[in-house]
């Protein structure tokens, strides 16, 4: 889900890094609910605080993390949420392993940071060119505009919306996007349609709105329309 949401803006690596940092903190504390700071997430993930804030906001939209921020300047509380298929999160898996007699020693955050730095020093081959995602392109074209002309923030919003939609429609097709986008227009005639708006009203747009003048149209079907005065 994270890969799909951030693929269009080439932010997959930073998004995975931030989420991995959250799961590592949860693992260290043996709890899916924990308090931490942006500075600590930065130390583990290697991402800037500004990037971390943007990724956390997107995670909240995706429904994989809930963040409770206190009114006072205190550490926020993070809740790692289960996915739509109700599979256990990583913190649950770690908690189960904690009671296993075969559990191997778990690396600390400092050890993980050293491994990350060593990995970053390793020279990796340049990634091959990525093919376009037709589902992403269809959602963008139906809502915010041609995919190859989207600004980075808009493309990121489309990616997040697509991931949210796929949580309830895993077998999503381009035709289904076009159909629901058409239905959206029947529900909200004068409203601008964005990918975020379509994802918010995805269930409602499964069917088109009933015409307001349905009764009048039915009467016309029985004969000629009334003369205009």
C-alpha cells in the first residue's frame, strides 16, 4: 500500500524508511501504541523532520497510523493500525516472538542505525526505468488531470487516494474508476472532483444519483414534451 501511494512521486524509499522506523520503535517497546519524537524517528529513519511530517500525514490518510498530538509541547502518541485484511501488524508479531523459546536476540535501534549506515555505503546498481501504472493514470485523468502533468503534491495525493480505494476495491480496474467518476458528477454537479474527493465518496459513487426531474421525464415519455412559452 505504501509503495503504491508514493510510487508516482518517487517517494517510496523515504516512506518505507519512516514506516520501518515506527515499527522498529514499536518493536523495541513491545507495543503498537507508543510515544516518540520526530527527532528520534529522524535518527532511526535517516529522513529529515520535514519529510517525516509529510509521510506521517499521508500514513494517517491511508489509515495505517493514528497520531494523537497533545496540546502542550509533548511527544505525540502513535498507534500502528492493522490493515484492512486484519493481518497482525509487525508489533504483534514481535510480541508473539517475545514469548517463544527460540526467539533470537533483537537488535537495538543503535545497532539498526549502524546497519543502515553500512547499507547506505554499499554501491547499488542504478534502478531500471519504471513502467507507468495504468490504474494510477486512469484515476489521475478522471480527477486531477493527466498523470504526466501533475505536480509532486498532487501526484502524491492521487497515490494516497488510490491506496485508500484499493483497500476496499482490491480488484480495481480503469473502467471502474471511470464509472464511479461519472457517478460522482451526478451526485456533485457543481463540485470539483479530485482523487481525494472520489476516494472519500467511493461507496456512494457505486451508483448514480437519481435525476431530480425524474417524474417530469417519465411524463414526457408518454407523449410529446410540453410546449415552451
